[in-house]
C-alpha cells in the first residue's frame, strides 16, 4: 500500500472553486492532472471535429452556389433551345409553304408551256443540238410579244398638240405568223 500512497502523493491535484454571485453556495471541483489531460484531449478532438465540419459546410455551400449557377444556366439554355426549336419549326413551315408555292408556279409554268408549245424547262437546246424549227419560231414570237408589252402606249388623241407615238407593235405590218425580222415561216416538219 505504500506504493499506492506514494503514487497518489506524486499525482498533482487541482481544485476548481465556483463562487456564485450573491449568497449562493460555493462549488468545488477536484481534478487530477490525468483528468485535466484527458479533458484537454477531448476538447482538442472536439475543436478539430468542429473545424472539419465547418470547412465541409463551407465547401458544401460553395458547391450549392455553383450548382445554383449551373441550374440557372441550364434553364437559360433550355429556354434558348425552345426558342430555337420554335424558330426552326416556323422556318420549316415557311419552307414548306414556299415549296408549295414553287410547286404551283412550276405547274402553272408547265401548263403555259404546254399551251404555248414551248420546250420543257431544263431542256434548252445546246450549240451542238439546234432547236427544232417550231420551237425556235415559238421562242421568237415570245420574245417579240414581250418586247411589245414593255413599250409605252401611244399618247391620248384628245391632248392638243400631241402626236400619237407609234410603238414597235403598232408599226409592224406583219401577220402574227410572220417572224419579227419580216421573214415568212414555213413548216419544215
């Protein structure tokens, strides 16, 4: 027992006294040096855990801010993609409408060419292949008719001092079957 008594004598003890304000009762705590070391180790571990939790919280907050930024950007991109999709759809509808118009114009052109006995589009004669005489005559007539439509009409007769202006169509005495240069056509078919 002497060994235990000697050990206890070497262990330092600390006494903590809490004095309340006023007439309260004194409180006294006695702690050994080992108890204080344990208490300090527990406090240091708690402080370390608090620092780690706080740093993790700050990291999570920064990640949340970044995530909110990405969500806002994704929403902006989604709205932009929807606008582009609607624009593409309207352009596709416009192209479809224009294609329908072109198909109607092509059909009208085909009918006019059938009525006027003109060659089909894309089947123009080349230098190696001269156009058939009938097609050449029809093309000359079409050019001649276009020129006469583009010239201004004669001045009105009731204007004093104004002389009537002759147009090339009015000056021509050729028959409709005659070529614009005055030569007569003959069917060579």
